[in-house]
C-alpha cells in the first residue's frame, strides 16, 4: 500500500497555502489556514495496551476460493456464493473457522462428490453432479465456526459452500488508520447515481484485514489461495480482478458475467475487484498484457501517466533476476479511494489523484507511486510478510523500489534526492515516536503503516546494499524471492538469504536496524597533525545510549589532497573512536560517510573553504546539497556567494532550486548577474520547479518594468506551476490584470488550474467572483476539496456583500455534510466557517468603534442611523454564522 497521498497532501497544501508569492503585503492571512497534517499520534504505551502479535496459527489451510457475486447498488449489498476448498494445515481438525465481517449468512453446506471445476469453460452448473449437505455453524463476532461432517486429516481436502450477503455499510466493528482511512473492504461509489460529476463504481480494499467483509476467508497474510471470481454487473460496467479474464458472457437481464481466474496462490488481502465505466488503454510487456483503466476523460493521457510501466517491469525483472510472475499487470484509478494505492496481485488500484493531464504531469508524474506498487508485486505479493509485525518486508522494499526506478531512469542524483526526502520523512516522525522496524507489540496493526516501515526501511535496505555490495545484494534478493515464492516470510528469511550469499553472519546488522529502535547521532571532528603527516578523524556517538545502542557503522571516508581522492573504508564500533590516515599535506576536504548512506544525524564543522571545495568536487547530490545549504550569502564573501550563484547551473534541478532559495534576498553587487541568470532559467530550464522558483524570486525582490514581459511570456508555459507563479508575479503589481487573465481559466478541466483560479480569487477577488466558487465546488473532489474549502474561506473573508457570505457559508455547510467529502475536506470547511465568523466579529467591533467616533463628533443623525443599521445586520449575520457552525454535526474529525 502506498501512503504517499499524505505526503503529497502536505506538499500540496504547503505549496498552495504558504507560498510567499500570493501573500499580500503586511498580512499573514494565508497563514490563517493552519496546516497540521501530522497524522500520527504519539501513543502512551502501557503494557496492557501492547499485546504481542505473532503470526496467526494455521489450523486450516484454504487452497482455493470460488466466488459468484452480484450487487444491489441501492442497498449497497453484495450477494455472494463462496466455495472454499480447504484442508487441515497439519493436525487433524473437524472445524473450519472463517472471518466474515458483518455478513448475513444464508446457508453453509458441504459439497459432496465435488471436483473443483477450474478449467473455466462454460458457466459452472454443479447442481446435477454435486449435492450440498447442510453443516452446523455458529456466526458470532464476525467469525463463522463451521462444524465439519468429520475430522479431516491434512491429506484430505473438502469444500464448503456459503451463501451470504455482504453489507459493508452496516458493519459494526469499524477500524481504519491514518494510512487507510476506512476498513469496510467493499465500497459503492455514487451508488444511487445522484452525485454530479462522479461516476458509479464499486471497488475493494483488502489490506489489512478487510476483504473478509466481502468474502468469507481466513483473513491473514500467512494464508494463501488460488481464486476464481464470477462478477455479474450491468452491461455498461467494466470489471477488473486478479489474474486472467477468461470470458465474459451476456445474460438476459441486461447484465454480464465476467469470469476472472487466478491460478497462482496469493494472500486473501490481495484479492480485488474494481467495477466502473472505465476506458481500458492497452500496453504490453514481453508477452503479457499491461492495461490502464481510467475514466474516459483521461484516456488520452493514460500512456502519459502509466506509460513507463513496461520499462519498469523489464528493469525490475532483470535487476531482481526473477521475472514478473503474474499473468498480466493492470492498474486502475478509482474515486474516493481510502489510501494512496494498493498492490492487489496483478491489479493495482490507485486513488484519483493519479489521473493527470499531460500538462499536469509536467509538475508531478507520480512515478514513485507506480514503481512502489509494481515492486510490491514481488515484495508483498509473491513473497508476503507472515504477520503485520513483519510489514517492513513489504513496505521497505516497495519504498526502495521507488529508489531503484529513479536511479535507473533518472540518474543517481534524482534517486538520492528522493531518498533524502524519504529520510526526512522518517526523521520528522521520530519527533513523535521511535519504534523498532519489526514490532511484535502494538496497539493496532494499522500503526505499522508509518514512516518507519516505509521510509526507515528503505534507508536500511540502501545501507545493506552499500555494505554487501551491488552483486551480493541482488543475488541475495534473488535467493530470498526464489526460496520463499508463494509463501510468507519473517525477517529472518531475509537475513538467512543474505548470509547464504555473502557467507557472513549478519545478525549484527539485522539486530541493529530491523530489531532495535533508533538511529545514531554522530559528532565528527577532524585534526591534521603536520608533524607526523597524519589526518585524524574522531567520531563520537552522541545518541542517548539508553535506550539506544552503540551502533556498528561501516562507512567510507574520502580524503581529497593534491588533486586526488583516496577512499578509506572504516567500521565504527565504539562510542568514540579515532581513525588515522597518512596525509603528506593538509587535505582540502575530509568527506566522512562519503557515500552518504548512513541513516544518522551528523554534527560536523566545516569551513567555508571546505564547503566550497565539497560543492565543486564531491560527486553526490547530498555532497552538493549539504555544502550549498550551509553556505550563506549574507556574509558578502564572494567565494560562497559565487558558489551559490554557480549552483544555479547545477546539472540537477533541485540544486538549482535550492540555489535560488539560498539567495534569500537581493544580493548587493550581483543584482544584474542574478537577474539575467534567472530570466534565462525561466525560458530554458527543463524543470518546471526551477522556472517557477525563478519567477517567484524575481517577483519578490525585483520591481524592474521589463520583468512584466517575462511574466507575460511565462503565462504561455505548459506547466501550471509556472503559470501560477507568473500570475502571482503579475498580481503583485497589477491584481486587476491577474484577475482578468484568471477569468479565462474558470472553465478549465484541470483541477490544478481550478485550484489556481480559486487561489487568485481568494487573494484578490471580490463578490462578483463568488459564482465561480458556487459553480466549481463539485469539480473539486478528493484531496482538491481541501484546498477549495481553504481558499473559499479566505475569499469569503474579503467579500463585502452579506448575500455572498450567506451563500458561501451554506455551500461550506453542504460540503461538510456531504458524506463523500473526505475528513480533511470537512475539517477545513469547518475551519473556514469559523474564520468567517471571526472576521464578522472584527468587522462588528470596527463598526461599533466607528459609531462611537461619529457620536463623539456629533455627526449627522442620518449617518449615525446608517451605521446603527449596519451594526444590526452584522450582528444578525454573525449570529447566523455562529449558529450554523455550532449546529454542524461532523463526527469525522481527523485523528
Ligand atoms: Zn506499499
């Protein structure tokens, strides 16, 4: 699963709410929307709360599940017939226990004389040959306990038939987490067809244990089964499931039955269905189908969005030495998805945010999500963590898959940049919690889906790769995949594969990084001894040794002297250790952790000269990034200033962006040079982030008339982020012009552009622009609703007419009450109403003060009367808004 959407949300919100360029002078109203998307709570743990979670004991083993399903959209029911072929796992048993959450069970029987028909030709009609013998069962606490007709040994198989109705909306035991905001397993989208701009769909979400809402099963990651699903739907719908679409057959009642068959075993949580009016865009990898299911509107862009998938399949297959095993790979985009994306076997499901036009893709291509889910097809689907305690075996790898793809496709700098962002995600979470990667004690399994299992795990795998070396790393992964395929694993399976390949005991590495918590903090000091021609490096581990350990840290130290670089490999094993190297002259730079792989904090003094040298000579992204961000422009030192300016020509885009942000202000003596460089970047840089950063910097610090033309030209830029920056720049000196241009985009289809329109109106608009918000509200769906309600709140604070405010508050209220609005959308809409109420408080006190003045000045009665009327109206309106706010019933407060 991918929780990237949260990261994306944070980025998105910070871009749209905190960017300087749209702030009016002397006002911080853009800050009025306080963004705090920390979705992880600090848990005060007590021994009672933290139950031990091992893997589920395997009493029975499901071999195969056959499902026949049809739906009632109105009631949001699934009618199902399940045939479950099972056997005792090892010890004989006369009971079969199945998870079945919130179902109505119609019958449970044993199939006699049954031969599972899996050839897949013709609709199965087994009534003639198979008899059903009713079985006794109990159904309590979402568990069916079936009494079989006798005790079965593990050499005998039997088949149980269950007729049931799944009622996902009537579930009693609801769960969910921050990564997965709901756990009802089966979702009907726009079931009654009443919601404008929203297609009707059905889709499922199995992880962690939600598939047992729509079929009875042993809902545990250490279970494995093959499956067949017969899906009967209205003919207008397309279906997708795991495995192969064997056939479709039309029925007489305007429905069609699609028969999906999955021959290779996988865990029940990876089973899926998606149903909707999708366009299927076909692609191919080797002899396998690679299909993209999108809404019709996005059909022309499907290859722009997903088109690198076959290349990813080829790369991952070769790099791992284990070709992609499943029969096809499909990706589907659905509405109102509850997470980022889900790696269902051979059929990944994505949230709506993945649907972007070719122009929107210029700013964000989401390939990290695409590569993450694809890598899961090996790590997660082919080899599955045996319990949620071992979740990093799925998620750390998927996160590292993002790195591997970036490295291969876009180069080491792009990969290291992505990796560094991910590392920051982990560090940011450590301010709230520090956990072991493999955790057997937790309050709720959903807690496992955090920046430890994902981000830290990815960092740890990278360290392991650097430690054992490229060939050993991938040979170990190949061995691990091949010896555990179609099976479940725990962390030791991974260690044993690495030990088998490298011949080295790796308990220390796995104990330190997977089974213990924390990370090192290093104080690094350097001394040059000119008497003995020695360079010393003293490294001290300053992390709290309680509860954290002293780490064993292999690393490289590069010493640059005399125009040459010498690499030394060291292993730090003590709390403090001194390393000594020959050095005939004092080195230009001693680069500790030269491969920039250690997951640690470093405290290390470096002179300006060393930093400049590092920027120019050390090879990695993080070498340059660290040097650049530690150099400062304020000191007027031409060496560091010139280095920062030269960084605007760096080969990697984020270094160019950082260089611009490092300028911070106008740079005396360099104004002309910088301006020319930036103008050049705006028209030539291939990366939209660089172009928009250049515009934002110029608009903030330069007022030259000739720049207006530069901004106007930038309005033609294909990337919307650049258009946004250009509009912001024009707004600074000519808000009217910016409003005029914005109006042209009011009917755009792109949600990025509509958000941009909302932003300009929020900052510079007036009552007349309210129509835009009223008409466009429905077009903002999923995460874009959050920015919509935020900007609308800002807008309403600036308008003057009472009817605009009244209509606005009503719209916000309806958004909150709409069950389709996600919890963040509802939360910020509520905030916006409060903001408007507070604004009226302010206006009211101002009017009251003004009235007092007028009375003191003995002004004309007529004027006084006018103000008194205004006060009455303002009071009334404020009261109405307060009543609306207080009357809001919204249980969906974000955690
Ligand atoms: Zn994942």
